[in-house]
């Protein structure tokens, strides 16, 4: 769906109450659009673990304006099913990531910096000197 509001309308049809009862959950599910505004935003929360994260943020249950108690996880699951047709695992998303060398940073670690080097650098910064090495 194009906007969280339409997910909220769907939730109100399914469990009663008003769309505003559910909008905060659906808006959070789609909040990753702020980072990447295409379907890839879904990799952050649109999976089984994302449903449990939603529950951790919003609590286990929501009482809608009609007085009905609805599990937060079911609201998140409904959102994902409407967008993807199923609830993937986080592993399903990760399998699609092409590994790049910077992701693993295996190999040699940079040499540790001694306390004397830190003091020298601090002295250079305080005195306005520049280090060339």
C-alpha cells in the first residue's frame, strides 16, 4: 500500500474502531521510508522479527476505540501480508544482500595508538600545529 493510513483503514475494517487507533503502528512499520524511499525500506521491519520489535515498542495489546483488544503483533503481521503477500523472515531479506568487502572488514586491524601518540595529537590540536605523519 502506498501510505500507512490505508493500512490503518484496513485494520479498522478488520478489528473495528477507527483508523487512528492503528495509524501509529503502521506509520512505524513504514518509517524506514525516511532512509530509503523504495521497496527496500521494508527490509528493516517487514519480517517476522519486525513484528516482535513492534510489540516491544507499542506493547503486547492495543485497545481500539470500540473497546476491542487487538494484539500489536497481529497488526504488524497484517501490514506485512498486505505489502508482501506473506511474512518473510529476516534471513529471507539478508539472503538478498550482496556482500561487499567493507561489510566484513576481515584482515589486519590498524596498529594501536599509544597514549604518548594521543598526548602528542592533543598537544598539536591545542597549539594549532598540524601533524604530517
